[in-house]
């Protein structure tokens, strides 16, 4: 499954054999490049960046590393290999041959699923477009640009599906994906979290650790789809997505490491003193964690959802690692626990598992996020610092679902609006917190040098040294 880079659009789907589709995508390509030049990473037209490019979809050797000028990056269409004899693994079509074309009765639903996923990809590029100007190192700048070009490629992945399988409607949706803008008052991105600003590197690392992890679970659920081209597309996207999660988790870990070193050296946990020394105090990191975790949690939707039930029953979107689960994969009589608020108490009730699929996927994500938090907590533990990071309650700072109209403390206590107003500044980043973090953002662009507020990584990219020239400026 090698990728043909001799064509105008690199691909491994034999695009040349379908001239109509090829022409349509070649017509979309200049509009994409215009969008990239307008909304992609700021002031990067002459930079040469040490990037990985997919050359195959074989897991054992799929990526090639070399310097690439950002405008010359070759975006393309890459699907994981087709599995012979693949069947639908869940829902009412369980056991039937997987679909190579869109079933007519599911056309509009599948299109909406693909458009919603596709819309997140350019949105994150737009959110992050100015960060290269305040990078803490060339190593981090390179990682940012790697994330950006791959989010751009993931847009290509969804647009290919729209063009190949949805005719004129798909082409129009592909154009609209380039017209919406993150945070735009008149034409915003579809999902709220993708209209938030990403103004600094702490926000970027939290986004890639927490919100890109939502992407992992959404893609994994779509990779189970009975619509085989969507499954194959998402399986290869997951291969690329793993690096994005690494960038976020390791980035925050390095910030924690630097702060804890300063705390140990100066024997203080006073946030004001630590800020004066130019590092980010741990309570502020916890507040950013609370914010990004709660905003991302809303991306899963309401705890009980008839839409999620129909997606599953119709074979369009499965559960995380569906084929590894030991049940009947129909869920006709299965139940799943969800929370409910009764007065000021939070109780657990069991509901039909089919209607609780959003909550189940959210729970899988929470467990995965918690694994990262546990790894972060080893950093202060090793340095003898008693502080530990903790995820807030699932109902904290939510806008969607059963907690959407309520105020909860991070510990999960239902509180009044007055108490929320009084205390929320202790739990979420304030304007002063954000201004302080912003004040640390100054570009460090010398190989091997790092901003004072973050530690160097333990190792470089692709076995290169940490002081490698990851970005060249011409």
C-alpha cells in the first residue's frame, strides 16, 4: 500500500482511474491551498521544517522524515488496506458484508457524521495559526507544524469521502469546510470547542493532550463503521493522531518538570514567587486542565442520545474497540450506568445501553485521560513535591447534557449560582492567569535552546538529538 507521489494529489486509492473524481478534487485543491495560505501557520512560507510524510500505510515503515518547505508539503489521500471479507460488526446489519458504497437510507446521516469530523480538522489549524511566533523551542515549533500539516491531511481524508461518495452534495460540503472559520461570529466551526481560542502554548499542549484525545476516540468509533471507506480512512488517521497526543502529554509533562525543579531548588510552592521566577505554578496548570477537560467533555454530546443509538443500530458508528467487546454487539437488552441529578444529589441509574453510547465513549476517553494524569503525577512525586493533578467531576463546568443547567464544584458537589460566582476563579483560568501565561510566550528559535518555563524533552524526533536544527529559516 505505497503512496503514489507522482500525481498532482498523492494517493493510494488509484485516483487516476476515476477521472471525474480526480478533476473534482483537483478543482478543490487550489481552494484548499488558498485556505492554508490564509489560515495556516503564520509566517512560515520560507521555513524548512523537519517533517514526517506518509509514504505507505504499512505500520512497519509508513513515514519518511526530511526537510520540507511548509507550502510544498504534499497533502494527499491515504486509506488503510482493505480487509478481505470484512463485515459489519454491530447493530442490525451485523454479519452482513461491509458497504463499499453509501447505503441510500443512511446517506444524509453519514454525510453529517463525515462533515462534523472533517470540520474539526481545519478548525484546529486556525486555532493554532499564530503559535509558531511564540514557540518555546525549535523542537516544539517542529511538533506544532507536524500537527498542523496532518490536521490538514485529515481534512483531505474527509473531503475525499465527500467527493467520492456523495456527489454534488459532497462537493458543496467540501467547499463549506473551507469557508467556515474558528471563532467567526457569522460562520463559525460546527462544534463549540473548536471556536475557542488557543492563544498560548499551555493551551496548545492541553488541547493536543485532551481534545485531540477526543479525536482519537471519535475516529476509533468511526473506524468500526460498516461503511468500509470511512473505516479505512479513520484507521490511517489514527496512526497519525498518536503523535498529536504525544505532543500534548509530553509538553505538559515538561512544563511540570521545569516548575517542580524550580520548586525543589528554591523550596517554595508559593505561586507568586514561582511566577516571579518565570515558571507556571501547578495550581494554574490544574485550572487549565479543568477548563480543557470540561469543554472537551461536551464534545461527546448528551449522556442519553437517540442519535447515538441510531448510529449504532444502523452500523454507522461503533463503540471504542467494538470487536474486542464480549457481548452480542446489538445491545437490545443491555444496560449502562449514567448519572442523574436528584435535588442536590448525584445518583447513578441504569439505562438502555443503546441510548448511553455517548456516555460510554466519554467514559473510555476519561479513563485514557486519567492514564496521562497518572503519568504526569510521577513528576512531582519523584521530586518529593506533594501536589497531585486530578480530573474534575464529569459534571464540572458542562454546557451540554444533564449537567448543562447546573453548577458543580470540581469535587462533584451541586452548588448555587452565587457560590459558583464566588469560587469559580479558583477552579478555572482567570484573565490574570491567562495574561501571566501569555507574558511567558516569547519565541526561542536557536537549536538546543528552550524557554525558561519548559524542560527539554528526554529525546529528539526520529532519533535526532534534542539540539537538532528542526526548523531552518531562509
